[in-house]
C-alpha cells in the first residue's frame, strides 16, 4: 500500500514552487492554508512540521523546524526568519527573527527584525523590538521590550527569567513596559539587561540602559535610565492575607494606561513610517496587516483586562471613593473605566501632534531619499534632529492619551 500525506496536493504544489521539503510524508498542511501565500524562494520545511491557518504567510528564505518539529498556526513570517521548533500561533515574525527548539509562542506576539530567543521560551501578547534577545527557559508574556542598536548591542533577558503576569486574585492587568515606544523605535537607545534567574512582577516600567543583576526579582518601577538594580530580600513571615485589597491600585492603573498609550504610539509608527517599507516586499501587505491585527489584539487584551480588574475592586476600596462626599453615589473607577478604555479605540491625533508628525515625516523622507536601504538601515541613518522630532511626535501621542485618562480618574492622580 502506498502511503500518502493527507495534504498531498498542497505539498506537491509547494515542491513545484521550489519549497525544499526533504520528507513530504511527515508534513501536514491544513486544507485552509493558501499555497499562494508561501514563497518558493529559499523556503525549507524540515520533517515533522505542521502548517495551519488561512492567514499563514511564509516569506522567502524562511526555515521551519531545523531543530525539531514545528507547528505554525495563522502566523505571518517575514523574510529569512527561522522558527526552529515548537508551537507558533497568531503572531508576526519580521525579517531574520528566530526562535529555537521548544518555543511556545501564542497569540498577539510581534518579533521585529532579528529579535530572537533560545530554547524553551514562552511568549504571549509580547512585543520585542529589533535585536532583543531572550535566553533559554524563559516565560515572558505580556511585555513590550525595546533598547539596543544592533545584533552586537542588544537588550537581553537572561536564562530562567520570568515575567510574573498573574496575581493571586486572578488579574492580568500586568503588562510591563521595558524601555518605551517613542525612543525605542529610533534604535539609538542603550540596551537593557535583565540578569538570569530573575523575574519581574508586572505591571512594571524600566528605563533604557538599566541593568538588573542576576537573581533579582523586580517589584518597583525604575523609569529612569542607566540604573544598576539589585533585588529586595523579604524576611520570612506568615501574616493574614486579604484578597482584593489592591494596595497599589493607582500604580496598576497608571502602568496600564502608559502601556496602552505606547501601543497607540506604535500603531501610529507602523501606519506612517513602516508601511512603505513593506510595499516592496513579497507578501509585504500581508505582513503589514498582520502587525496591525496583532496591535489591535494587544489593545483589546489590555482593555478587557483593565475592565475586569475594575469589576473586582470592592466598592469599599479607599481610592475608589464610591459615593464619598457626593450627593449622588458614584465612583470614578467603576463609572469611568470603560470611558478610559474607549480613549484607545481609533486614535485621532490633534493639530499639534499632527503638525509634529508631518514635520518628522518630511525630514524622514528627505533622509530616505538620500540614504535608501531597508527599514533598519534607514532608521539608523536618520539625522539626530529628525529622530528627535519623531520622539516628540510619538511622545505627544502618549502624553495626550495619559492626560485624558487621568482627567477621567482625577482622584487617583495618575499623571
């Protein structure tokens, strides 16, 4: 009896396109996969792999499963990316991004150019800017990390690191901003180093150039740049536990609003700056749309988690001021949290922000005409004054959204 793979016709079409499939009998391709979205230029799919999802895109030079079987499910994979083994779902991997054996990358992740991880790395709702490197045995969900200027000067997370993103009360309003978007996209900031066998309790903020020594568990924000951080050691103790106490509620709200505002700035950057670079790439439009979809998913995740938190905060919480000193009972948090979240749906830049954007884009296009090259080369070749205009534009988006959110929750003194 002749054995045939379930997806024999699709596999034959891929081989005819030039895809290198050393052992077709071990490959499974879903009926929904569009063969026309898989490049025939230098793509290699190693034995034991599975390709699923109608939104899956595989660009030229991609290598899948070099170190072990890999499952690809509705991912958009850019040129020369390498997914060497593991499970990858609902995420975008831009040029030369790579993940080693045992990766577990779930929905909502974006790995920009040359971002990478060693073996056994778990990600979900995570955004890594170019060159960011993750060691082995890491759980790094619900983070955005920037910093560094090249593959030789990159932000790094040491092996056996954990981003703690789930609280005893079942909340996940825990996104951590490691670096920021306005400065991070310029690829000119000092790298951030998180030492191995450490952790970070989200939501947390770190500035550029910060170094957390190995074994440190970060629990406090350090938004300042270039700091050496050592962890706190707690004395052994057993005390009463009070669920839903939310002792640091204002800080939780502040860090969530800042994270969402940075997502809005990143979307503006993608729409106005990154988009033209995709137009010259094979499947570039699909990669670009994948980025926007993942940002929309990230925004929805954050607003849903923030609303869920507000619903769990007791009406008796001191900072809520439910009906305190008011003629009619009410609460800033419970009454206004949805309005806060709506601020981040469909960002409209005001006149001042638009003027700064146009000034930056004019300078950027001038530099682009003079320099040329791909996205990374062009960003790194920007004149300092142009880069500064870009930072001001994006920071203006962040600041405006934070001010509006703060005005809806004045008692918390968020900003």
